[in-house]
C-alpha cells in the first residue's frame, strides 16, 4: 500500500512538473523554446542554462537598493511574460531572478509565463495582459497592477522595481 501511494505521489509530481516548462519548436529558429507556465527548473535544461546561468552569475545589483526592497514587498505579486527565444528576455529574466533571490522574495507570489514569437501562450490568459514586448515584468499590489518594466529597465531592475513599489 505504501509503495503504491509513493508511486502515485511520484507520478503526480512528474505530471505536475510536465505541466510547467513545456517546450515547442520555434518556427523561425527550429530550436526548442519554452511555452506556457514555467518555473526556475526550466532553466536547468541545457537549451536554456547556457544563457540563464551566465546572466545570473554576472549581474551585479545595487546592494543598498536591494536592502530597501526587502522591506517593501508585503502584498507584492510579480508576473513575468517572457520569450526564451528573445535576447532581452535571456538577459533580463536571469538578472531578475538574481534580484529576487537577493531580496529573499517569496516565489509563491511569482508567476512566469513564456510565449512564442507572436506573444501567445496556450495558458496563462496573457491576451488580457496586453503584452507587446517581452520580457514584461508586471507588479501587483492587492491584486491590482501598479507598474511594469517592459523589455529593459529605465535605470536598473532593482531601482525600477523599487520605484514601482513606492508609487
């Protein structure tokens, strides 16, 4: 009985993991891209780890701004819409993860959705988000959008995020 339960549990975990981090072939490049809901484990795949790890490791954030952010995160939800085929997403998303790690952000309040080149995803209802460019970092307080960082930050990811939160 215990073995059966463990098998069913493991099967459920595997199927849940497969629901996230889906991949498809990009029509333009012929390479795999992420599509739909994703989590950080997607970037362990060698198709993505080469750019994710490099940007994550090399990003240097402003420590004092990060310290300020740590105290400003109550009721803050973040949604990122990205394209794993997009150079801006490949640069900014790993950097944003490093920033979130530094501020000890609660990833239960975080959603990552990857799109195809048409900025479409089979899940995530992104049409209502009016995404024109990726990556788009959408910041919510109490379920209301309070700001966005679109494609590239104006100053830096941490400064732009702090400015949005302090509005």
